[in-house]
């Protein structure tokens, strides 16, 4: 079974050395993972959703059953950031809540953290420096 992005991040967070962390990130490299890191760490990326708690019903199904994966849903991230797909604020929030309710509850929680640029609240041993070293090809704020 494919790992959820939250499982990958937990493995990285638990790794003992920077080299181990980079290796895990590179082994699980995906567009969705990189997009979440850019959204969270790049100060030029502005979230168009209200900050704070989101009123949604968590999807409590078991991992792998009856839920979407962030990996499959990353195209929708463009609705939630400045310069992305333009929709009304109400429609944007509706799309976000709908997405959260289809994701496994752990991935929904992760997306809420990233929305508020707070990934490090849960994954304290993952930094922008680590991400930049693991993925030097990422363009940050229009720069590398």
C-alpha cells in the first residue's frame, strides 16, 4: 500500500540524521509533496483561505479505504493560493472543505497546517533548509 504523505513526513521527522531525512524525502519525491513544502515554506506563496480552524467533518475511514490521497488531489491546491485558479472566496472555501472531507483525517489535518504555514507544529524536525537541500530544483519565491 502506498504511504500517505503524513506517513512519509512522520518517517522524516523520526529519522536521526539529516542524511537519512533527505534520503527519505528523495525516495518519496512527488509533485504533491513538493507543492506542500512550497506552500508551507515559501513566504511568497500567500494562502487565500481564512487562517485557523476549519469547520469540516473528518473522514474516519481506515487508511487506504474510501478516501482520496493528497497525492491525487494536489491539482486543487491552485484554488487556495494567490495567483492560482480564480474563484469566489465562498467557492474556494467550499472546495477546500470538500477536499478535507474526502482525504484521510491525517492528510486533512496536514493540509490545514500547511494552509496556515504551520507544518512545523506537528513535524518539528522538518525545516525549509532540509527541504531545500533535499530538493534543490525547487524554485523559492521565484529564486532557487
